[in-house]
C-alpha cells in the first residue's frame, strides 16, 4: 500500500516537472517568435528610411544612406551637466534626436530603439564621432563633424566653378561692396559677384549660405576684412547666389573673446588676435585639463569662430550654446 502511494506521488512530481518544462519551452518559442517579428519589422522600417538613428545599448548610431554611419557613445556630453545616456535613460527619444541634430551638419528625423537586437549596416564608411576631453568630460568636436561630412558624405557640393557671391554694403562706405568683390576675384578666379547696398546699415556683418563647399567658403571668409559674421536665418533675400555677404560697420561690437590658459601660448594668442584687429579680448588665468587647444562658440557665431580658428591655426572647435556673444579660446 505504501509503495503504491509513493509511486503515485512520484508520477505526480514527474508530471509537474514535465509540465513546467513544457511551459518553459513554449515561452522560449513565443519569445523567439516575438523577437523575430520585431526584428523583421525593424529591418523593414530601416529599409524605408534613408537617414535614421539607431539608439542601442551603449551608443547611438546615425546612418546616412549607404555612405556613412557615425557612432556616438552614451558618455558624450550634450551640455556640461547632461550626457546622451541621461537623455536615453529618460526615454525622451525625441530629445535625444534633437540633441544629436544640434551637433550634426546633416539632420535626421527618424530613429529606432534597438537595445536587444543586432543589425548589419551596409555603409561605405563607418566612423566614431570626433570628440575631445575637457576636465574629464567628453564633448563632441563640432569642427571634426564638419570635415567628416565633407570628406565622406557631402563631397559632391558645388566647387569653385560657377561660384556666385552677392555682396551687400551695410556699412555706409561708398563703393565698398564692389571693392570687396574685386578683391575676392583675385583669390578665386572662377568667382563672379554682384554688388549692391543693403536696405539698412548693420553693426554686425551677416552671412547667408545657399550652396558652397567648405574650402571655398573658408577662402571667401579669409579674403574679406570683416570678422564678425552672424548667421542670417530669414529668407528675405531672393537670390541664386552660392553665398550672400552683408558687410556691417563692426565698430561698436558687443562681442567678447576670452583666452583661457596659464602658459605663454595663451598670452601669445591674445597678442595675435589683437594684431589681427579683434576687439574686447581678455586673458583669464585659468588652467584647463584638455588634450589640445580648442575654440568654444555658440552655434550662431560659427563663422566668427571659424575665422578665428583659421587665424590662430587652431582647427578644433566645440559648440557651446551657453555662450552669448562670446568665444572662448582654451589653451593648455
């Protein structure tokens, strides 16, 4: 009797173990089907997009057609207090996308969160985002992203052939726009220009970019006397020109350049900027832990910073939108 009861108990235990095993197998199969479905669905979405971001487990990968993929680590700063990882952890993925777009010359509008899937990217060039360390924090080197796109993605922009520049005089000096145009033609032989007066005098100079490659744009900026080019955002100048220059007076500019550093190089940079005609330059005796000199700028002052970068031969530029009408030159 006792043996029969033990046999029944044993059969029940076996049946229970088998049932648990069967349920486990069913759960695994269903999970596999679910993951396969989602991966297939994800791949279909990605196939329909030419530009998109993949938000993964440790990185964001931004893809541009079959030409370029850029990996952005989560530990990169969006600003001095916030990293990409902080934004991802908040699950505000639109904010992640907007923050990435603020650093990239070519914008994207689609994203996919893929923390548990692998995907093969068929692109010609894969690169890490250019970055540098300041006081033990990683920042995106925005000057590096410009050259990255120029070299690997946007190399088919308009070159010096058929380069047209509209030059508008906003400083009240008669004949100044035409004189500037003639000086430009000496440096860019294929350039043509139109010269006219702007609707009013301006203190800052303004620049509007339509279609021009980085090399020719730099040649134009370095060939004119003006130094304080703000970006003109509105489209109230109907033109087919490659670039529009509005040349301001630049006499009473509310703009500061702060050189930060403790070495002789910092003092030399201050003197060099003063000799080049820049105003409101100060030297701050502040030691920075950085691997190389860098120029910090607000996005609205990119072309002011670019010209300073070329003057000082400091190619590293870092966007810092906490700045207002100010550029920092950070020296070791």
